[in-house]
């Protein structure tokens, strides 16, 4: 998996996103649209939304690269030396200038997702035909997919609300590239625990460069408040029991899957670990391992 990670990571992300979009297709069918019309609407909306997000990201990153030299902390301010070292590290190690690579990966994911959305209903019917409608393996698979969809649809809602809150803060403080930072917080919000901390670094540094240390501290405090409301109040109320995965297991899985597949592995750490837990639950010899990786909270 580590050897083929550059290919496997994007493919798994495309599969994951297409599974999340699939309920919208089924919702359209329940509303009375024919299958062909439903899939046409779903694919069209996916294409427009994906293309729009890609265009916003490319434009914002292009502007960020152009303004990179102006993002410097006043040398006379508190801890300015360390802050400028962080800014230099970010711009020297993150390939922001590779716009062509971002566009290439964006189009690959977009078309892979569209093709998968078209194929998913057929895949489901083929599995039923091949394994039988009463197959325990098939039932476990469908239950797992349902768990995925339920959990991550809620995760999308929480991330979206948090991103709106963060973007509002950036707009009020006139922080440059507010839309880009909002998208970044939405995307990195899928990485448990550390994702939001990574997303907070760039806007805090921009605020530091623009308003000094007190501006950076103000943004930090507001970031913590919005994130605490989203994660400690909104998210638990929507999820209930959630995935019942051990906090330690989730944290360790970030580094294990991240080591195997890089950033894609960190995004997919929770669903991939859930797959592993569900697999271990199917066998008497390994069920105890699955129990160790879960928690009884909420029961």
C-alpha cells in the first residue's frame, strides 16, 4: 500500500466522496425523478461544484504565491524570529507554486467521482446478484457503508458550519485569502484532533503579519471558541454514539495511515480504521481486537 500510495490515495478519496454523494442520488429518486434524470442532476451538480471549488482554490493559491514575499512579521515584534521561520518553512516546503499539479489532481478526482457515481448503483446490483441478497458479507458491507454515510454527512455539516464561522472571523478582521482559509479549515476538519490546528496556522500568521502579536492572539482565541462550539456542542448532539472508536485508536490511526499513504491516509484514517474494526468483528479469533479498538461511551 505504501509503494502504490500516490495512486491508491486519490482513488480511495474518489471512492469515499462518491459514496457520500450517492444518498443525494437516491433522494432525488424518492422525490419522483427517474433514474436517468436523477443521475444527470447529480453528475451535473457534482461537476459544477467541483469545478467551482477547484477554480477558487487555484485562484486563491495563485494570489497567495504572488503575495508570499509580503507576508513577513515585523522583526521588532514579540517572537518575530520564530514566526518568520515558520512562514519561511511553510512557503519552502509546501508546493504552492505547483498550480499545474493541483489542477491535474483536481480534474482526476472530479472525473473519477463522476464515473463512480454513475457506476455505484450497478455495483450494488452486481454484488447482490453475485453474493445473494441474504449474504452476511453483503449485509455487513451495506451496514458499513450506511455507517460511513451517516457519520460523514454529519461531519460535513459540522465542518461547513465551522468553516463559515472561521470565514466570518477572517472577513471581519480583513484577513487576506479568507475564502482559501475557509476551504482549508473545512477540508482539514476531516483529520481528527490535529487537522484544525494545522488549518489555523496560516491565517494566524497572516494576522500576525498584518496586526502584530495581539491580532494573532485574537484570531487564535476566536478560532478556539468556534472550534470548541463545533466539536464539543454541535458534533456530539448530531452524532449521538458516533463511531464508538477509541480516542487513542483514532489518534494513532492518523499516523499509521499517514505513514502508509501520506496526507490522503490522514484524511481517510477514520473510515479505513472503521473498515478494519468491522473486518475484525467478523471472526471469533479477532473479535477481541475489535472490542479493544472501540469504546462503550454513549451506551
